[in-house]
């Protein structure tokens, strides 16, 4: 056995990496549309006028954490595809952005129309999974 042998990248790694990229691209699309064409986008998403006005007036610090969550996840996915060990820290930063933005809205800002609980659980589950997966692949030597 060679001492410097690199572990083989499992086929499932590429499947999960591409799924993470596609999943996080939707988050980026949602963020961009919320900023570039909010009125038509929010209407297409079924938001009422009060919720659209709430989103338009999000504090800058909250928007920054939302951006950290969204763009951190995209970066994590790209780093995962590049087989970089930095994917896990990127997903961890994204999780911080998600936690701060969602906790602030749940306990402080109280949006008029909350996101469905099921959707929120799926978002959290996906991000936690991608973080754990990236750490696992780094520990196995698949990520460099």
C-alpha cells in the first residue's frame, strides 16, 4: 500500500455535490429576485402586500446575514465540487447567516407572513447535511 495514496472519490460524492449546487442556486435566485424585482417576484410567490412591504424594509444587518447564508452556501457547494476542505467552513458560515436571519425574524421582527414550517425544516436539514457531509469528506481525505 502506498503511503501517499489518495482516497478514491466516490460517485455519490459527485451526485451530492451537484445536488448541493442546484439547491443553493435556487437560494441565490430567490435572494437576487427579492432584490432586483421584488414586487413581481413577491407577487409570483403568493406574498400579500403587507409581507412584500416587510421584505422591502428589512434592516441592512438582517439582509447581510441573509446574504451570508445564501452566498456562503453557494460558495460551500462550489468548494465541494472543487474538492476543497474549505467547503465545510463555508457551509458553517452559511449556517450562521441562516440562524441569525431566521431567529431574528422569529423572535424579534415578526414578519406578517411566516415561511411554512416544513420549508424552514427542509432548508435547515439540507444545510446541516451539507456541512456534516463536507466535514466527513474532509476527514476521509476526499477534500484537499
